C-alpha cells in the first residue's frame, strides 16, 4: 500500500509520518531526510542537492525519481513524506508505480495557514546527532539549547530561517499545491486540519485508514 502526505513545509508531515508508520507498520520515506543524509555524507548526489536545499528550491525531478524508485521497489507498504512535490513528480510516480503494478491508496492533505507555518518553522531546532526535533516555543528541550538525549547543541536548519521559509512556501503554492486538485480528481484525497496538535491530527488520519471518514476540521 502507498500513502502520501501532502502539505506545506511545517504542516507536520514528518511527525505524522513517524507515528502513523509506526502504528500501521509502514516504511516512512522522506525525500527531505534522504537528501539531508546525502548532503551530510557529501555524496555526489548530496553535493548536487545542497545548493537547491539551502535556497529552499526543489532538487531536480530526475534526481528525486531515481532515489524514490529504488526505495519503492524494495518496500511493500510505504508512506511518502515530501514526495511528490509537483505535477511532473506525480506523473513520474504514476509511471514508477504502474511498472511495479502498484497504486496509491490514500493521499492526506494537511491544510495549514502560512503564518502558522512561519511561526512553527522559525522556532524549530534539531539535534545534529540523533535528528530529534524540538520547538523553542511549543516543545522546548528540558536542557534549553541542548538535546535531552545526547547533550549535543541544538541547531536551526539553514532552510528554517524566515527568508528561506517564505521561499519554500512560495515554491509550495506554485508547484506543490496543484497536487491537491490532481489527487482530488482521482477520489483518493483526504483533507485534514494540519493546525491541530499531533494526537488529534493523528486520530483524524487513523479514522480514515480504519475505514471511517474525517471531516477535515
Ligand atoms: P523537506 O524536509 O521535505 O521540507 O525537504 C527539504 C528540502 O529538500 C526541500 O526544500 C527541497 O530542497 C528538497 N526536497 C525534498 N523533497 C523533495 C522533492 N520531492 N523534490 C525536490 N526537492 C525536494
């Protein structure tokens, strides 16, 4: 089964992907995490991707299609987080899935207001070692500027600075948001409220996956 989480950066896709994939035994695949891993290890792909990521721009579609294809071929139940990001990628994904004789069952659209995104992302901090995510307003570390798990100093992602966030949102509205209509036309889109806290939002997604209907409020 393939599930897609769609929505602006900072809508909570990563957090929901973690809890949902744990609950339903899905493989969580985030193209953002996969690219950051490549950047961290200075691979050929990482070197190519870095300049786009630092500006909040999209990495070229052909580069992304290769890494996604390999992952889908290796895993049965996958929850895609951050892919597809534009219509070309959605079409690439259709081709990849039809070559594997598989299809997308659910697309969850986490609708979230831009100002909430800017507030959430500019206060996000990440542990460079274990990847644990904090928020200096809503979920601060008990050790202030250090990770509670391993005492590393928490960092702000380069693309979580306000000017880059605004650019990421512009890219989202121009390129990614049209996918809402793309999947809605197929009858597989479920709108949920990305402004809710982690647990009630997860409950809305679970309700759909368990066979119920979420009203998106
Ligand atoms: P994310 O963590 O999903 O917000 O992704 C961080 C950055 O990685 C994005 O701003 C893009 O530069 C790049 N990226 C992640 N996923 C994709 C994708 N599907 N297509 C192109 N670029 C991507």
